[in-house]
C-alpha cells in the first residue's frame, strides 16, 4: 500500500502543478488537516476540502507561477515524505522565491488525511513521529 501512497502523492502534486483543483482534491480526504508553509508560520491550518480550496486560491493569487519540483520522495509506510524545491514570483511585488522545503502527507484509504510543510528534513521526520 505504501508505494501506492507515493504514486497518489505524486499525482496530487502533478494536479497542483497543472492548476487542477478538482483532480487535486480527488486525492485528498474530505476531512483533511492541512498545514501549509504560510499557515504554519501563522500558527493556523486548514480543514477539509473548503479549507484546501481557500489555501489553493490564496497560493495562486500570491504566486501565480508557483512551480514545485520533487527532489526526493520517501515511503514511510502510511506517510510520504517529499523534499521539494519551488520557484515562484510574487504577483504584487515581482520578487522571486526559490526555496527548498519538506512536505509530509499521511494516508488512509488511499487519500491524504493530514499534510504538513516543514523547513527541514529533521522537522518533517519529527512531525511524522508525533503523528504515529
């Protein structure tokens, strides 16, 4: 099952890259707990498909050319760990962003039920341990 989770995670990222919210949400559990980078910094998170839709709209509004690239993927049983690079340009400022970060997704029944972005590999692995 875990290799299937890796494939689902890759398909979800590809849907994101293609700006296909409906396909993206097909890989996401309707009650997902979603902790993206900016929300994490603010101490908040998003819940469910409606929360993910709000995050999605805000992400593409702020960075219309947001383009993640997978650098590494690890199968961690019910979790998938991604090392991701992203390049983007701020819509209002024109300032470029080029950074690496780590994403962790927990799976149940072939769908993502929990997602978190972490600045380092160690923090991502710790987040997995705390979820177990």
